C-alpha cells in the first residue's frame, strides 16, 4: 500500500474544494436579490460585501452566514471561512452540510500551512464522519472519507479498511460512485487489475465521461497507451465530444503509438474546435508537432510547433519542443 507523509499529501482536499464551495442558492429572492448572479459571475468579493452588510442587520440568518462562508472559500480566505463554518456548526450541530464544509476548509488550511497540518487531522476526520453520521445519503462526505483514509498514513489513522467501508456505503447509495471509489482505492493500493475491473463496472453502470476518464488515466499510468486510446474511442462513440479527439491525439503523441490515428483525430479536433472543448488549438498543434517529430519529419514538425508558439508564445514546453525539432 502506498504511504505518504500527511503534511505533504492532502490531495483529497483539492478535490473537495470544488464540491463543498458550491453555494445552495435556494433562498428568498426578496432578501437576497442579486446574490445568485454574483456567485454565477464569480464576483465573490462583491458577494462578501453584500452578505456582510445583510448579516449585520440579520445576524441570525444562517443561510446568509453559510453563503458568506462560501464567498470566503471561493476567495481562499480559509481563516475567515473556518470561523464562519465553525459558527454554523455551533449554531446547528445536526446539520451535515455545515460539518462537511467545516472539514473542507480545515483541509484547505492544512494544505496552506503544512507544518501545522497534523494538528488539523483530528478535526477534519471528526467533521466528515459527523456529516456522514448525520446524513446517510451524503455522497460527497463519503467520497471525502474514502480519499482521506487512503491518503493518510496509518500512524495518524489512515486505513484501507475504513476507506473501503465508506466506498461500500457509496455503492449502496449510488453504484457508479461505489464502483469508482473502489477503483480509486485499488489504484491507490497498486492493484491495477482490480482498479480496472471496478472502473469498467462504473462504465457499464453509468457510462459518464468521468467513468471513462478514470479508466483512461489508469491505462496511462500503467503505460498502456493502446488500451487508453481504445477506451477513449469507446467514450467518443457514446458521447460524441470533440474534446475526446484531442485526448486520442495526446496519448498517441506522448507514447509514440498509433500515430496515424492520433494525427487524424487532432485534425478533426482543430477543424471542429470551439471554446467549449477546453484545450486551446495551440496544444493540438503541439501534439501534431510531437507526432511529426517521432516520424522525424522536420519540416512538418516545425510548421506545427510554430503554429503552437504563435497562438501561445509563453508556453515553455512548446519552445523546448522546437529546440528538439531543430536538432533533427
């Protein structure tokens, strides 16, 4: 089983931050007019000011206080967020979501101050376990516990057995989440065959892009690029997303396999590109340059790397690739 020192490995908290900071914007519009749009437009500073003023006049409004904590969290003001969620936990100790968010911001504070991280572990575990106890259907909390207990070393309470317990609870709530959690546990524990089994079960049960992505990344980590490409093709057949064409090209270019297929997919990606695809076209040009470098087609490689540099001139990796191409 992999063991990492806890003060340097709170990766679970990096994932949690995107979950627990989603505000629950179900409130009286006459009281909170405009706050929803501020969150949607990522104007968290303005939301903070508005909510602070509102709370000064309505100090017992727990929803406003929770939203203020969310606004602090989005701005990475961990100390202020901790104070807010701690206040909420004291105000309503039976609210699972308050405990979940409190544990989450403690985790982010631990990431920020790794020398003091060990001191936060007990409170983090308690908060997440309390949330799980209070809400038998709280999926995010159980995911947090699965990952936390796998990443903590045993001398501070890390335990694959505990992690698997919460993975089973996830499976009872949602088979897809349960299978993904078990896949994660086995992947972390260096048992790729079992991880593959559960990721495939998740694909069969749910078939979301997330399920396919987990299996793709497993194959890449196990240096199985052909299997990764095959899995991405299956995902594309089901979901028909242009971004998956880039992913095929990326794997082909990085591992020097199925270059013709990778090149074809990258050209499709560039032709059909839109901002929704996420990865800028410059990266597709870079992957094409990599493919032509593998083939030792210097002129073609230079053509594509120059296109990449023109679009994103500050990327050091592109310039490094150009040096390699010029040395052919």
